[in-house]
C-alpha cells in the first residue's frame, strides 16, 4: 500500500502499541490517562491516515513496517 511510516503521531503510535497488545479502548484510556473517546478518535484518525478499513490491517502494516515489536 505504500504507507509512509511517519504518517502517525507519537500519541497514535502509543495507542496503536496498546491496541496490538490486546488492550481495550477503555483500558488504553486508563493507562494513558486519556478518555475512551480520545482513544477511539486516535483509532479513527489512524485508519483515515493510512487508508485501511480496520484495525487488524493497521496493526499488520505497523508490524511489517517495524513500528511495533
């Protein structure tokens, strides 16, 4: 898909890392001290920025690009 690695903000990458670890939006919010709504906004923005249809595609791309361990 030719996504640019630097397309995501640091906050979005923190959220994506926790999503990939299996945390729910609520748990991510508690861990990062942000609201569940903010987590969901980050998720929507990441999908929009990358053009993926779902979080699974987003996480797969991030792993392939070395953004996640």
